[in-house]
């Protein structure tokens, strides 16, 4: 058999057929992603602005999204919260549902719809164990607003309805509200849990009727109603519309605290420290979640709550927005440690999780509420930039779990914390700054949340292109004086490469868009994923046969972050090395993807690789070539059944090889 050639850096995805290209996408992708650029080039919307820090974080956040796509093999991809395993994940998949809304809101902007589609399928095929609260149904509806895929959004309606019903175990029928322990709301050490302990702890306990869970359940009910209407089930649609209306009314009536001028918890727990139905005594960021889902009426009384966010004595920290106001008795008291290292708490630290929620709510307020209180577009951009800065540690981009609101320094900083995907950013840029407001009808609406020219928080220009919307490719450009792009002053919108709307000033543009069929999803299957250690497929190697190291190269995870070592490391021998995968049975594969890590010091990609298969008592060549470092090397051959496969690698001098991931793939030929 003649060995096939190596195709280095092949993305495996063909992008939109029509897209206006003003930006140098190849240069931008190479600058931000290096040898891994091909994965991004056809998939992501490309963005640039007059603020290079925003640009850098925008692309960094796409690298976070990419790094957290875990390949489960036959089950497709899921999105993880932590890059590597943690004890409280759903085993063996490494899934957690609390940040699923952010994962979907980021991924829906990809032109390659597979990742988010697989993730949604996984979560509704048993993956969502309700470990935490979430707004999955609402997020799935939000995805439909972008891709317009009616079949996909209706697919899981029965399971959505079933999961919604399961939450009755956290519903108080007398109060007609949902309650939750803060830990299971993904926010341990809140006011309710700390005060319910008498200030002694707060990790567990403190069950309360919270704005968060009630907002989530309102949004999920509204989404189920919308999806049921689309499916023609008018009775189910009416039932869930009524549920949403009741929950909206009860949340406003019961959880608005006039004394604090803020939405807040009421206790479900009743003990020697707190009383049932008593409101908590301090403001928290969770009080802004109702705006994230448009639960709040357009009323000046409620809009006044946003003053607390801007107040340095309340929720407005110097380096980020506080999760609880500064005057709270137990503000920033550290209760929990892992050894000597500080652990997660929500009694003041800045959390990207709630920062994203609040900025999403603020974007809604500024976009379509008449009563916005003291909040302006300048405030949105100032807080967006403040959040942007949290992604930096010096010159290094590395988002962690939580931060000190006074200094912006990470608090937790554990090994697991690096490049944490528990929040959103891309959606804040595309849906907020750029102002693409997805809709269910055949209209594209754009309303950038930028202040007027001359404001210190303004931007003189931006452009985004390759944005998927209702099967089309969209670009949006803002050029305050026309000098950046030379195509005129103002805001313009393009659909499939043609300008369809323009105005000279910032403001709202609406454009009719005829839907196109959603792009088909290609589903190649990785046969080399070992989900359960000790099960097939199994790996062995020429050296370093540590079980965990062998597993790490076939665990379905690919990234090139030096802070997060991942993969199999060869010995420092300078001799030829090999890494083998035994499938335990014959599987049909036609290509391999190999990812090698290079840190410029200890590890380097090998200078050559030969992919081989075992047959008739010996190894036979399949493909060979020189691989790339910190990117994907794609080796292809004619499809054939294989029981064992290996990579034979010649190291670069005496530098070790780190094989970050080995994939053996059956290509989708449909």
C-alpha cells in the first residue's frame, strides 16, 4: 500500500460560500492562533476594532471555546467548564451544566454548527443531571434565533418539558416560586448561605427563593412555549406561556425588595439565624439576572436598581463588579481553603460568570428599554473593558475563576483554574458592542451599544465579518469618519457580500433577510477516544507508560496552553519513539489527527511522523510527513479496517515529544 501524504493544519470544515472579506483573515488567524489557525479560519466570525485589547481577548475567547470542546467519539463533542477533570463533574464525560447557557451562547456564532449541536444533543440525551440550575431551554431557543434551524430547535421539546417538570422538587406551591441552595445555583458563600450559618460558614445551606433560579425557569418556560408553538402544539404552548407569566408576576411581586431597591433572595430555610420568607440584608449581582431574560417591566422604579452597580461603595469595584456589596458584614471574608490555597466564594469576589450575566442584562436594558436608570452606553463599554482587563495577567491571557475587586488579581488560582470556561465574552461583543440582536422572524437587527463619538469609551471603528445568521453570512462595519475602510461614514450591514443598509450615525438598522437552509453538519467520528481509563481503546508507548499519561493523549481534549500540561510525554532519549492505540476490535478509519505541543524549550514536535497499522504480524505504513507544532497534523489514506494504529516519531534532537492528542477518524461521507 502506498503511504498517503500529510495535510498539515487541515480544519475539516468548509466555511460559508459567500462572505465579503475586508479583513485579512489569514494574517489575523496566524497572529492569534499560530499553527492552529486552520481550525478557526472558516469557523469563526472575524472581528477588529479600535481597541486592540478587546480584539485580543475576543480571539483568546475563541481559543478557550476550542480548548473546551471535548471529543467523546461516537457521541460527538461536548463543551467543558474546566479544561481537565474535577471531582464534581459528570463522569466520565467531564460535563457540568451550570455554564451551559454561556457555552451555547458563544458557540451559536460559529459557522460550524456541529459543536453546539452535539452538546445540546448530549445534554438532552441524559447529560443534564440538574447538578446545578441552568437556562438550557432558553439557550437552545437563542441558538435558533441565530441559525434558524427549526428542526433542531424542536428536536428536544419532550425532554425540555420533562426536565422542567423535574424542577418541581424545588418549587414552593404556596409561594409559587422556585428555591435553591446557593451551592446548587453555582454560587456558594452568598449572603443567604453565610447568614443562614450565623456567619460561621456558607458552603452549604441557605436555601432561598432567588432571582436567579426564578429567572432561569421563567426563561425556560417562555422558550418551551415558543418552541411548542412552532411545533404546532398550541395546548403546550399556552400552558408554558401561562407558567412564564405567573412566574414573572410572582418574581416581581415577591423578590423585589423596596428597602434595598433591588431584586434579592427570600429565605426558604428557617432556623435560629434566619426566618422563612425573610429577605436577605444585602444586595448581590444576582439581583440583575431578571434583566438578562427581559423579565423586568420597563419601569423607572426597577431601573433605578442599576445605580448600585455603578456605586463604588456598593457593587462597583475598582477592578470589577462585586458579587455582593461592600457594606455586607462578611464581604470578602475567606472561609474556604484547599490546603493553604483560597477556594471559591461569592461574598464579594469578581466572577466572570455573573459579570457576563450582568452585562447581558445591561445590554438588554440599553437596547430595548425606555427606562434605563443611570446606565448609559458609556457605562456598558467601561464595564466591558474592565472585564476585558481581567483576562490579562501581565501580558499573558489566562482567564481564571474569580478575582479581587480591588486589584483584579486572581483569588483562587489553582491548577484547575487556568483558561476557565464558566462565562461568556464573544456574545457580549457580537450581541452587545456590535449589536446583532437575533430574531425569530426574517429580519436582521443591528444596534451597536457604543456611545457617541467623542466619548472616552467610544470606538472610532470596528468590523465583523463571517457572522452566520439565518443561513446567510453577515458583516457589520462602523467607521465614524470613513477613514478606516474608505467606504463611507457610519454604520453599514452586508448580507452575503452585498451592502443592504447604511446610516451615518450609530443607531438601529433593521434589514429583511430571506432565510437560507442551515448548512449541513459534518460528523466525523474519532475512534480513538478513551472515556473510561482501562477500557478500549487502549494505548501503549515506547516509553513513559504511565497510565494517566497514556490516557491523556486519547482523552478527546486538545489545547496548547503551557499552563495546562496535557498529553503523553516521551522520554528525553533522542531515540525514535512510538505511541500506539489498540481499538480492541476492527474499526474503519481513513485519517489521523495528531497534535504536538512545543514550548520552545523542553518539548518540540517530531521532525517526522509515520502513521502505521498492524496486520499479519507486522506494521505497515499508512501516511507520513513532517508535523506542525501547536496545531493539527492531518494524515490521510484510503479507508480501511484497523485494529491497531501507531505514530512512529523521530524527535527533534534530544527534546522530548509531547503528543497532546491522537485521533483516528472515520470521515463523514454523507
